[in-house]
C-alpha cells in the first residue's frame, strides 16, 4: 500500500487499500496502467497515492485541460458547460443569489457567474488558471488565484459561495474549505459539489466503471458522509444534501452494453419519461453521479 502518513482531513494514520488498478489519465481511453487508492479509517475518504497525481502547477496553465482534450478558449468552454448551470441554478434558487455577494471558487471561464451576474450585487471569481483570468476581469468580476488571496478584501463578506468539482483536485480539502469558510458572512452559505463515490455505476459495472471514475486529476473521492466530515473539520455544518443525475438512462444502458460512456446521446426507444424516472430513482437513493452539499458556518 503506497498511501501512508496522517490524513490531512482528520489526522488519522490508518489507510486500507480501496483500489489497485488502472485510472484515467485524461480523456476516456487514456490511463495510468496501475495506481493505488487508499481509504482513511478515520473519515472514510479515498485518496489517490501522491505519486500518481497531477502536479498542482498543471491547473495554472493549459496542461490540465489539454489532458482532457478540452480548451481554455472561452467560447468553447461556454458551449461545453453552459448547459450544466441550469440544474444548479434551479437547486440553489435565484432568491438566494439576488442582491448578494457571490463567489465561485474554481470558476474556470465563469459560466456559472455569467448566469448569475444579473442577480448578484458583486461577484468574486477565484480561478488559478491564468488563461481564463483576462476574460473574468473584463466582465467586471473581482479575480483572485486562490481563496486565501481574497481574504484581505473579502473575509466575512461573501453571502453565497459555490465550488463545483474542485475539491477533489486540491492538495488539502480541509484547508480549501477553511479558506472558504473565512470568506463567508455570518449568514453566508457554501454549495460544494464533487463526483459521488456512491454513483450507482460503481456497483453495476465496477470492473469497467472504476477505471473511468478514478482519475489522475482527482486526489480525493467523497461520498456524502466523508464530505460532511471534511466540512465539519473546516468549521462548517450541513444544511442540505443534494444529489443530481446529469446523465441519462441511455448513458447507463450504454455503459452496460458497450462498457464505455455514451455522453448525452440517446439510445433508440429511450425517451424523456424513462430518463426522468431513472434520474429520480438514483437521486432519491443517493446513487446519482453528482453530489452537492449546502453548508453554513458552524458557529
């Protein structure tokens, strides 16, 4: 077992091997042939052994997105990500955003922030990838590399913070949440999301789905319990757990049939009625592919 040392989240030093095998190194079809992932006995989080992780510096340049065959071009980013914002906005609610100071931690090109810029009073955009920052500044957002850089100006002032699919990448998830907690106002809240370790496909097709789910870019893997424990260590408490399934019944059936993702394409004779039932089923049982917590300061 290559994972050792104190867990940076809970301090325990007792790791069990949770997975040994291939992990994705970028887009589907690229992989590291064998990597180790350990499970912390204290908080239950899974962690990819450090020697297999991407260098942190990759997130400040084009390198990370190049691996995923994505781009730092703003227009392309919007085409790829705008559709994901509507479900998030529906779940958060516009009334929570209107007239408030909103921060997006790890906002990339700012697709979410573009959707809320007409509602929010002020917007703080936190994004380490330098190619995205010029566009964010040009749109009038207050831009910082990291949450810690924003503390001098914005500590205790943020009403609503969001961070979508970022915590799994960082070196120190607890410290990451602690910095956000310091930014929040007394009545502020944080919505943090990550891929759900309890995704139903991890049970239905483990031999094929686990090498897809586990990836070199993700140091950490959370289910609801382990993410709540991490948040509690950072001075936050749970207000709400939200599961959302963005991918359809066709994607699930494609995995079972072809042992590979089919994205958003629809199989013959699979309509929106079945998709709606499928999404409702996995979300209601906590088995959806996307996990989001609403958190507030513990004090």
